[in-house]
C-alpha cells in the first residue's frame, strides 16, 4: 500500500468528519431549543440510517459519479445521526442545578449593557486604610448589603458560593451598592462540592464534624448553609472594620485557635474579654449600630445565641440589618446622634450612651465606654493586604 493511498484515505475521512461536525453540532443544538426542528431533523437522520451503506453510496453515485466527493458525502450522511443525537442528549442531560446557577449569575437587566469598567476589587477598596473617596461608612454599608444580596440570590437557587472571600467580589466605584461576583467557576452545585476556600472563612468546627485532622481538603465534602453563613459574617465584619478579622485580639492564641474557641474580643454591653485590638478598631466597633454589633457578637462569641452551625444568621437577616443601618446613615440619624458615627475611622468612642443606633431596640443596654488608650493613632498606619489579614495579622 503506497503512501499516496493512505493520504487519500485520510483526506476523505477528515473531510467527512469536518463536514459532519459543521452541520451536526448546530443541528443538535437547534434540536434542543426547537421541538419542531427536533422532530424534522431526527426523522431525516433516522431514515438515512435505515439505508445500507453500499446502497447509499450507489444512490449518491447517480448524482455525483464515482469519485472522492461521493465517498465524503456518503460518510457525512451516515455520520450525521450520531453527532446530532449525542449533541442533543448531552445538552438535555445538563444538571438542572447548573442551569439554575447560570440563571442566578445572569442579570437580565445587564445583558445589553456595556461591561462595568469602573469596578474594583472589594479587598482593594475596603480592606485598606486608604479607602476610596465618598461618605463612609456609608459606602461600606452599601457594599456589605450588596454582597449579601448577591449571595442571597444564589442561596434562593440552592447554590453556595463556597469560596467566600473579598477577592471574589468587585464593587462599582460609581455605585458601591452594585457588587459583582468573580471567579465563579467553583460554586457548590447539588452534589458537586466547591474545591477551594480559605480556612479563615471556614469554622474549624467543620473539620471536627467531618473527623478531619490537619487542613481541610475543600473538594472532599459538601458545605452546609451554616458554613456559608459563617463565611458571610466574617466578610461583613471585615468590611465594617476594614480588613480586621473578627477573631484578631491583643495577645491570646492564634487566629485559628480563637475561631475554634469562639473567643470574640469585641464587647456587647458589659460582656467583654478585655482583648479588643488596640488602635481605631474599638472606636469603629463602638459606632456600629447595636443590632449589627449584636449579630456579630452572637455569631462569633462561643456563648452567642447564633454561634452554632445550625443557628447562624441567614444572609437575608444580614440584609435586613444593613438595610436599617443604611437608612440611619442616609437620613442623618446617626450623624445627628454623634457626627463621628458617619466617619470610617472615628477617633473616640460613641457619645450617644443609652442609644443603640437602631429604630427597633431603644431599650437595649448601652455599651460602656472604656478608657481610651493614650497615643492611639486615629487611622491605621498603611493598609492591610489580603495576605496579611488572611495570615491573622493584628
């Protein structure tokens, strides 16, 4: 057998395959979306399959003669049914959870708009002392609510983001309430776990529940909604206290040990472990609304009412709390009580003792005002990089 015969044979096969793919794939896709076309194309291809191959070649030779083109057309017609049917079957077999994820991520109102070119990473804007211009913490609260609303949309479709961290969100610089998800190829859908994550956003109790020692291998287990609620609370806390992890404290154990022990250092009323980080953080905490402080405290403190995995605040509850917070900032209520409550880094504790900062908890106990530490800087020296706060930097 000469090399020319082999080349001729391969050229005929390759030409037939290319022709089949060019026509077969679009026909399979169209059959999936159009029931009328599906009936027509399957009847045609089924009839072609009932004709013996030699008989089919004979019919084609009547019109094209005995040449290579006859063979190519014959192979094309005989191969059309498997390609069309397999394409249709593959599309029909897509997991409904994957379709729901696509619908959850696609915003119908944004489909025809230009790409957002004024967005910046959440960790760049809010996890640094060099925060963007604008009325703060108004921008922080809007971004927090926007992130929570995005996650709520996923949760409504039984989808967990899994890898919740500030690097996976972007904020529109012109409207901080518009928050977008990025790096969305690892969502937890149905029985498919999210293969990545940060342990600082994952409660160590998860490892204990799974009987895992050492680091978690995220792709080997399914997260629960309670797992995600812990990560969401961590993200929101680090938005409101720019870049500061909720379990950072003066002295004490490592960040992971503090998380496991539920040793949350920020006070609520008279409850405090006296380890609140030095610097502006205690002042920032003082100026948060009582409802938001209470939710953080009950989530992160070991004796908090919502500390356990099955009782954590849902994303929708966080949205409600931040909606109230935003309303108090928008209408000037917080600034009227204490002007520093409208600043990102207040330099003293809140003066409005006996007032809790919400419209629904007017009888809540006031937070005592600890003695200010001398020579505390009004703002942190420089920003907090993503790497530093993930490593538990103080």
